[in-house]
C-alpha cells in the first residue's frame, strides 16, 4: 500500500473523490466543487478552508445533539473497550441491547412492547414490511401481502424501502417497484383538495379496491420530510387512518425515522394526534447520527404471534450488526441527554418561535406558497405564483439558486420540492436559530425579489 499517497490539497481531495467515491444519489455534476467537511461544533460545521456553516438539517435530519458531544464519544469508547461486538442472534444477547429496549419501552408510543435493531432507516422499513407479511402468514392469511404507502413519502433506498417510497425517481431507474406496493395521494394540505378525513378515506378506498384480505399494512411518516418537504397532515387525518386500519384488519406502520426522539416537540410525532401504531420504525436521532442504528418496535399483539410460532416457521429475519453493542451504548447516552436537557420540550418551544418568525417575515411573500412545520422541523415552499400555487419551471433552477444563496450566507441545508427544509440540532442556541431564520428570509427575498404591496 506504500504507493498510495494521501492528498495534500483541496483539489487533490476532490480529484480522489471524483475517481474513487460514489455518493448517495450520485451524479458527478454535483461533485465538481464539493464542500469538504473537516469538523463540527454545536450547530456549526466547518470545511477544510475554515468556512463555517450553520447545520440547518442536523446532518441528514439526525444530529439531534449537535456536533462534538464528547459524552457520546466516551460512551462509544467505553463500550469498544469492553465488548466491541457480539452477536444478538437467537441464543445470545448483551446488556446494551437489553437496556436500550427497556428504555425505548418507556418512551415509545402506547402499546409498543418489543424492539428489533437494525443499522439504518432503510433496513427498518424492510424489517417492518417483512414483519407485517410474516405476521399475517403465521395466522393463516398468506394473501395479505400488499403494502399501501403515500405519494411524496420517503422510506429508504433498499429495494423494499424504495418500493414503498412514493417518489418515482428512487425506483424508475432501477426497474419496476417490487410487486404488491401501491400509493395513495398525500394529505398535503397546501395541495390536497379536502380535509384530513377526506385524505384518510383514500386509504379505505384503496383497501376496498384491492380487497382487505390482500392488504398487510399501511406505512406513513407522521410528517413527510425527505420526499415531500416537511408535509404536516391536517387535523383528523391520523385519527381516521387508525379507524380504517382497525376496521379492515390492516397493520399501521409509523415511519418515525425523521420525526422520532424529540424532533417535533414530542418523543414520537404520533403523540400529537394520540395515535398508536402497530409497528413504529426509527433510526437517525436515536444515536444523534454518531454511529448507525435503526430499528422497529412492535405491539404485544405482533410479539405474541412471533413467540407462538413453531421453531421451523419462526421469523427468519436478521442482520449481522443487529443490536450492535456500541450503537446501543451510544443510543442510551443520547436518550439520557435528550431527557436530562429537556430537549423534547425545547424543540416544541423553539420550533414554535422559528415558525412564527418565518411566517411573519415571509407569509405575505408572492412567491412563498406555505410556511409549515412541527417542532424543530420546518419548511418554506416557494412557488412561481402564490395565487395559482403553480411551481417554478425547471429552467428557472429555483432550488440551485436558493442553495447558492443559503451557502453564501453560511447555512447548509436541503431543498426538497422547492421547499427549504429546516431541522437544526435540538441543542441549537436561540441566537443560531435566529440567524438561520435571517438567512432563509434574506435568501428568499434575494432570489425572488418581491414587491410588498
């Protein structure tokens, strides 16, 4: 390996990146002049040139505790020094996994009793889908295999998770989605012509059309983030969804990968509507992104069926790194900090202030269709015409223009569906949060150059 030389300049790093690294959602046009991150502190990221950027999306919706939390580093180090890895397959276990499952039981949605750990949200989605199908087959209903999801949903990039995802780009270049997946319209208040119950009734129509005897589960994010651009459902939606699933014996899977662990001002977002799922899936914020961990929680009803299966017809599912002890240890420390620093309550208060500020400054803007959010999860949707809600034409390149203006002002975040998405760390100071709002307001006004009337 002596012939491999370490790059010494930014240009050399970029060239090595271009030659040897594939990026998520890869395209070389986006890697011509990439930001090369060097370190993070609190809500701020620094590149190799020393430039500072406020982290407006908590990395990828996951760095709940901000950057540079030594408590998490030390938790990982302690675990690495005692038990770096041990399998949690049947017949073996370890203390960090047991303790984490016990801790999650105390904060999970009502009725969720038992947990399985993965390394990502995509794996959690596949686990939910396989569990739902196995559950019905174990009870003599093998025809119940179909999964209903929603347009603008994002559930991951594995073949099963991408099939559930309601954004065509994640599937069309790879061939058709797996059979047995279908999508209904999103309860997108800004663009859906109807109330929450009307949007939910589309699920019942789909179940009846397909036949309840063929539908295994409905999967939904409480707030549609990565695919929709922070879509908060209208009142009455999830209450009606729960009724429909119960009425037709369909499992309800809540995808809380983005919304879990305080992001919306509740431990889990479904608490806002008082709804309990049959399966809840999670990842991202459970370790503040410091190490990979995801998983699902299941109801006692599902656990009873798993426990009652014959040995040769068991739930044949697992991953090598399931319940990785280091990840479980970091998760336990993350949850301790969220609890002790009251970050769930903090997210509710700060999120309300952020949303109020953005609405006050941009609510009148002729090119701002909607400012929406829940807790420290917010979106500012840009439109070509506020009156008709028409989107910008692709040739206007609204997203790339906004991104350039945000970066120039020192804010790094994502733009989804012409919506500026914000999900800063739950530890972000009031000063930094105010600065984030200032940058968004200034960038929107610069790109769209409004005339206030």
